[in-house]
């Protein structure tokens, strides 16, 4: 993890309880077949995948607890067009292999897209 990413990683991990509560409430109340998540202002490094893995883990924990079927995950990475989206997509295979080793194969399919543009102006996902 790059030194300049450490502060962002720390903030991501500090917000985990808030995110966990919000995702748990959303998932348990709606029980969606598809779960679309937008990472507004995503990084182009490891922190992007920390967010992805934590969100999947939260949903999978609740899914197993309640006996639900795993949803299909759609992650939309948004940042300014200058962000290195290629790095994100080139890292996906390694991330998915490592993640499957951590939690197993029993989670829904994951789809990833890059959405360049400022989230301060309107855009469609």
C-alpha cells in the first residue's frame, strides 16, 4: 500500500461500522437480487478493493445468517477522467483470486465498471 494511501485507508476502516449498519439495513429490508454500489471519487489503487471486499463481506455475512441467496454485485467506480481506471481493471483478476481464497466461492457474481466524470455534476449510472 502506498504511503499516500494510508490516511485514506485509515478513514475507510474508521467508517466501517457506519457502512456496515447502512448496508445491513438496506440488504435485510430489500433483499435485492442485484446490488449496485457507486464508489464516488474512487482511488486507483488498493483502497478501491478494500471498499469492495468489505461491502461483499457485510452482505455475505447477513445473507448466510438469514439464509438468503447471494445477490449479483455491480460496482461503479467513479472519478475524474484522469484517474487511472486501467490500473483498477488490470488488478481485478488478482483481487478476485485473493478474495475467493479469503471467503470462498459462495458469493454472487461481481461486475465492475468505470464511470469517468465529476460527481459534483450529474451523471447516469
